[in-house]
């Protein structure tokens, strides 16, 4: 028996940080969108739970293993499955590859073992802030709290996404630690959602990310790359805590030249 699961990346169309909570995390308000860049996960029978990744991450450090071990403990289950993950989503890039892997595997196990989805959400919240977004099939959502409170909404954006991959690994805790609320402009996530749902409106200039400035302070080369891309695509944004940049382009628009040293990939937003 081999099942195949597709595990999508995400981008943050907007990301606002509101305040630091007493648990040390930041309260966030973000719009996440799944994109057609996937890791592939093959699931087969095993005597015990195993997780293997193509990039050599140790099993104990993998979000999938951590999440499923927590779910085993919570539900007093034994998952006799091996998850073999072929990684295509880069690490340290703000695309939530590890969280996506964990979320889709929790969803798979909940169906296979008839486990209440609320148990999976409980585990997702404990293991990683973005995981719960990937447990369900919705492709767009407003996410609050640490990112674990999911408010899906329907939209049909007729855009492709251009992804720009700097060869820089961005450390999420360090970027969040660098954030200073005093540097934040006034932002309105609700307005952006209304604009996104108005398919006639050009939403590019509405998008924002409060973590860009702290990421640029930590990684000056990232700021240099941002400035270089902006000369061609002035409305680019960073996804999550970086380091990936993105811009939205119309389906019939061709890709403009930027720089041979910056890897570019064109993907679709997942519709719905």
C-alpha cells in the first residue's frame, strides 16, 4: 500500500504583528494563500511510525514526526506508517514547508484512523503555528492568534505568483525577535480581504509584511536583493519571515528579467 499526499507551500499576502503575548509569541493577523509548489509525501506500511526526508533532516527534528507522536500520545494510538517526504519547498524561506507537511499528514491520519479533527488541531497548535492552516482543504484564510486560529474565505484571484528565492536561510525566531512595534505603520487586514474578494481590483499595492524591516536588519544581503528586484517589480513582498519574495502577475504577463543570480519560479495560486 502506497498513498501519495501533496503538501503545498503558502505565501502571506499580508502579515501584521499586533503585540507580544505573555507566552512569548506574537499575536499576528495574516492572510495565507496556498500555492502550487508542493512537497510529495509517500505513505506506506511500517512496523512503527517513521519519517524520512530527502533533505536529511533527523526524524526527531521533523515537524511530521513531532506532530504524529503527539497525536499518538493524545489518542493512545500507534500509527504503523512510514512517511517518505520528497522536498521541493525550500527551508528557511517563509513558505511553511515543514508546517504544511505536518498539517497534511495530520489530516491524512485523522481520516485513516477515524480521529476527531479537533485532536489534530490541538496538536497542530502545540507543535507549530502554521500547521492548522494545512489541516483543512481551504486555500485562503485569515489566520490570527499565533497563526493557529483559521478563518477561511472564498476568493478567485486570477493571478500567477512569481517567487524569488535568495540563497539565504532566514531564522524565524530571530526575525520575530528583531521586530519593534514602534516601526510598524498603520495597517488594515480587513480592508485587504475586501479588496481581494473584489476581483476587479488590483490588490498589489495593498499587500504588506511587518517582518520585512527586521529581516533586512538581520540579513543586509536580503535587503540588497529586495532593492534589486524592486527595480523591475516595485510591488514585491516578502513571505512570512523570509527569505522568499513574491509578486502577483496576470496570467498573460511574461516574466521580466531581473538577475541571473536570483532563482525565479512561476506558480499558480490554488483556487477556491
